[in-house]
């Protein structure tokens, strides 16, 4: 008897298409690393006319997203729709049915993470969302695994690659409007960039870090947040003339009164780790009682970086399934 794990994707945009394509093209390597065979059962889409990677058979696509979450052949649901309304319903639906869920949806986990984790625990399912924070930078994995036995004191960082791209372009002489338009053209900013430039995206990520590092039920709307919309090219040029750079910094700290969190633009010395970020780079500093300070840095925006993190989560889930699948296969 051979046991094959079924995977269903919700969404096939930039990230979803990359994940699906790599699941098909890199199957042999992923199976070797995961220790269990898998099959991509279905991909839920909205636009039937949009071109998709050639590696994906037409029969995989469906517009019935709920059917994918309900499909008894699907063991792992990968949510890459984004946003809250449809995604929240589908993720909760999948978890309640005992499906393991992988998501890159920072809005969802930032606002509903504690509730969804309770549902997952009750159903005996995994809920993984490493890709929701830091793109290819493994912030959550470091906090959950490498530092699991340590006490986290503080986490600070540049968590929004779009804002970093805009501010570093402004340092090179661009206006805010042109830098934003360029970020949109390159796929680093959404058509509606409000969440990025208002700091809301960074607040979602900071809430997820707080939930992970401190076990705190902090939600992103509770975090004092200020974005970069009001920063002008003159402000950036003035800071540069004084050897300073502006970055959107998210800060999280354990205090005697509880967890203190904020997101706001900060003017930093140009040799500071955060000031040296360019393009879509993220940089995160973790201060732990025993390990001291760890600094992580890498691309935090873009389809390839996020897809890489999503695939890492999928492999992690497959590894948890592998022992049970092995028992069933030999029964």
C-alpha cells in the first residue's frame, strides 16, 4: 500500500503560480526532503482565462475554492489568496476538517492568529505561516526552533520591503510618487499600496512575531502605527546630508508591564544594520537572554522569496505527516 499526501492550493497569483510550478517541477527533490510522496490535487482560481505555468495541467484548476478545502483527498491546504474575507472562511473551514494549512497571509494571522491556532490545536492540524513574515528571511523559524529554549527579550526590524524600496529610491533622488510607481511596476507593491505605506503590513508582521516570540495574543490593530506617506524627498535628502537614513522600523519588547510594540519611520545612522537595507531587503534583530543578538537579513518582498518560504512550510508539514504515512503504507 502506497500513501500519497494530497495538496490543494487556494490562489494562483504570482506566489501561488510559483509554488505550484515548483511542486510539479521539483517533485523528486521535495519528496526526498519531505520523506513522503505527494500529489497536487487542485488549484482554486478566480480568472479562468489567465495564463498559467506550462507545468500545471488544465484539469487541476477550479473556481470552487470551498470544494478544495472540503475535498477528502486534500490533506494540506495552501492558502495564497490573501486578504481576510474569503481567506479567513476557507482557512477556518479547512482547519475544522482536520486539514493542515500553510499560508503566507499576514493580514489573516496578524488579526486572527490566536483564534486560528486554537482551532488547529482542537482539530489536531498544523498551521504554518513562516512566509507571512520576512519573505525568504526565516524569522519565525528561528524563533520557534533555534531559540525555542531561550527567552526572547526584544525583536526589532525593517519588515516591509516595499517601504525599504521606496525610501532607498528616494535616497537616490526619486520622488515618493515615482519610487512608489516603480515599486508597483516591479511587483514589490500592490495596485493598492495602502497597507504597505501606512505601516499596516509591518504591524501585521510584528503582531505575528509577538504571537510567536512571546506567546502574546497581540493583534495588529492594537499596535501604534505610523507609515511613510508623509516623508518627502527633501526630508530624505536632509537626513542624508547629516549621515542619516530613514527606515520604517517595527519594534517589539518584553517589559514588566507586558509587551510593548510600535511601527514608525526612524532616522538612523547610515552604518546601522537597518539603514544599510536596500531595495526590498528586510533586516531583523533578535535579542535573546542566552544567545544574545542575532541579525537576519534578506529579500522580504517578491514572488520568488515568498514562494521559497511557502515551500519550506509545505515540506515541514509533509515531514510531520511522513511517519503516519509510513505506518499506513506498511500496515
